């Protein structure tokens, strides 16, 4: 049963911003516990801004899942390739709901995501290669959303991507700020697409989706170079 807040039209008391924020957090936590959300959406744990967590909105998550499905279908073999979701739990949750047959691992610092069982891998970007050896060079599809817009963070996540990616046979989708455009090209040879990722809570920094392959007519295609 979803938590519902009712109020009368007359004599509605004014709530402080702090009280409203606490109330919203309570409702979100109740939905998390009950596994409910808005119709068609996937319920997620509450964002922890101290960990720089900002969840994608539904449209962004579904667009990424659609692209992963396309990439998965493009690979030959009887089994779909595994997907590594680095610091992007929104995508993992939507992927498992919409495409449960596509295997995926979620690499996350937040241990609340241990609820996903064997799919969850504890990940600290400060220790970029301290991961199970069985994961080394085993992913053909990697989606990464570095938690911070810093040179140091992107450089360390780049090491993680190199550890996970199947050499010469992997597709990378990187979600990060526009301010990282030149650095992302230098480190990962990725270019921005026309598609603009959006978050449930609006961010001040413009985010882009970068890929190491040309998506052609999908994702708005690669932006033209000047």
C-alpha cells in the first residue's frame, strides 16, 4: 500500500522547508520499503547526496536500457553479453526490470545495493582495480557515471573501465558533465551524443552521454566536431 498524504482545503498549516524535506524523505523511504513508486517507474533507494548520488529520470533510464538492448542484440552468441554498471544504480534497476535476461553487475560504493545479491560488487573509485579477478576483461558493454566531476575521479574510473573491458570488443557509455568533454576524449576516446541525460533532481551542471562508438541514428548520434 502506498503512503498517501491527505489535506483539507481549509486551514492548511504552512510547513517549513525543513519539515517538507523530511516529509518527502519519509515518503520516499516508505516507497522504497514497499517497493512502490509512480506508475511505470522503478522504486529506488533514497539518494544520498553526501555520496554524490543523483538518480536518472525515467526517460533517461529507459533510453539507456533501449541502447543496451540494441548493443546486446548486435553481438553474436547464444548468451547476451554481461553489462557493467559503474556507479549508475538507476540504470541497473531499470535494466533488470525491463530486460531481466541481460546479465548485469552493479559496481557501487553504497552497500545498500547489496540487496541485489551476487549482482552487487562493492566499488570504491579510489581503489579502481581492487575488484574480483573474474571480472577482468569480461564485459562487452560498460556504462559508467563517475561520482565526481574531477580529473582525479575520471582518471581512476578510466582504470576501472580498462580493467573490466574486453579488449578490442567493448562498447562504452559514459555519463558525466560537459566540463569533462576534452578529458573524456583524451582518456577514453569517447565523443558526446545528441541525447541529453536528465536527473530526477535537476542538477546545475549540464550532463552529456559519451560513447566510444558511433550510435548512428540512435541517441541523437554523435555531435558534429568543429
